[in-house]
C-alpha cells in the first residue's frame, strides 16, 4: 500500500470500534501491550498505543501525484466516517502515511 490512514492512541479501544465499524475497513489492527512483531519476535518490543491502518491509495510508490489524488478522493468520500473515528475517546493521532520513492 502506498498511502495509509493511521489512527492511534494509548487508550483507544479498537475492539469497540471494530464491533461497529463506521465505513472504514482496516487492513491492520494493533493493541497496546501486544508484541510489535508477534511472529518473529513475540517477546520483543510491545505496542505503546492501540490503533488501525486503512488503505487510502494503492498506487505505485513512484506515483505521488496519483496518491495525492486518491487521498483527496478518499478523504472526501469518507469524511463522515473519518470524523467519527478521530472523535472517539482515546484517539491521539490521525495521519496519512505516503510511501514514495
């Protein structure tokens, strides 16, 4: 994925959100205290926050302009769902993460 919406917070209850998702489909969910690399290093680093990642654009990493176009479209189409999620108790950060080459 070349662009992701990342939402996280120390006290965010991702399970409560997932029980009643509001129009966003996460591709990754993580919980505070769980191993960051549960398969390769289960006793290693732990997540400091809970959160989720949602695909915004699947364009190639060398198509930044296309990623921006997709991000604008995504933010417009999903504005209400994003607003509802970032207003949830425990959300501390919401960011777009562009993968570029």
